C-alpha cells in the first residue's frame, strides 16, 4: 500500500490537474518523475529490511533471451517506426522519457513480478500466482482514470496491462531473471511515449469515443499475451519448481 500511495496517488497530485494524455506525456518528458523514483527507493529499503533475496535480480541466461525475445521485439518495431515517421521529441524530452520509463519499469517489475509474485508463489500454485499477479498489475492501471478522465479508457488499459503482465512473468520465468521483464517493459513504454509525444498534441473529439477505440489497447497487446501463454505452457519443470534460472 505504501508503494501504491507513493507512486500512483502522489504522482496524480504532482501532475497537472487538467486530465489528458498530453499532460501525462508532458509530465514524463519535462523532468524526473520523483514519485516513481521514491517508489523504487521504498522497494529497495523494504527488500533490504525484510531480506527478500529471491526476487530474480540476477543476470539472465543469454541463450533463453536470444531464443525467446525475438517475437516481443518484433511487436516493438511498429511503435518505433511510427515515432520516427511522425518525428522524434527534442533530445532533452527523449532523455527524460528514457529515464522515467526506466524508473517505471524497474519499480513496477520489482513490485509485481518481484515482491508480489514471489509472495504468491510461496503460498499457491504457480498458475494461480501468475494470474493473480497479472490481475493486480492490470487493476492498478484503472487508477489512470484520474489522469485520463475516462474510466472506460482506463479500464481498457487495465485489461491490456494484465495481458502484458502475462508475457512479462513468462519472460522472467523462462530467462531466470527479472531484468528481462524490466528491459522489455522499458522498451514498450518508451516506444509508446515517443509516439504519444507528437500524436497527443491533437485533441480528441468531444463526446464518447467509438467502441473500437477502447478495444485497441487489448488488440495491440494480444499477440504478446498469446506468446506469453505459449511460453508458460512450455515452462521447464525446473522453472515450475522455483528454479527460474533453468531453461
């Protein structure tokens, strides 16, 4: 709860009161997201204080990374292609976006694929731990409604985040390292924000958006969700038993 309060609630207070994607992008590209940094520091202190030693902070095995990451990397290419096509942000904005997406990826993976997944895995079956972690990861994104001003769009983002969480935990289990999930999470968010930096300048039409708009986030992440399920279905026995370094 402390992590949630610091990163989400305080973050909402720090952002401009005017809701919208453009304001969120402006906040992340205009300086350090201190609330996210504070959340990561809080997790570091808690990890040391409680002696959480098996959260996956080890070097990934290069073989599994090279074999498994090709498909998720392909899904990133459209974002970066669009970003180059519409125009990249100024260098300073790119720097802040990179730093803040790195902080967000580290903090969220530490919390969900690290602390929560390790806790759930010690108390329930593997698939139950995966499902509960992913659902909670998605549920947190419902709070984006305070920034977006649209509960339906936030709910769509929450479902998309839950689906992405399935891939992230699969990558962690198959490569034996949470750093794989952190890296992909970073690259995914960074690509989206590069595109949003330019496109968010154009205001959305007034009134309810077409239903397809709310389905778009889920359709975008659907290939990664299905790929994550495939990786989990073929999970080696050593990884199922808790030895996440095995493949």
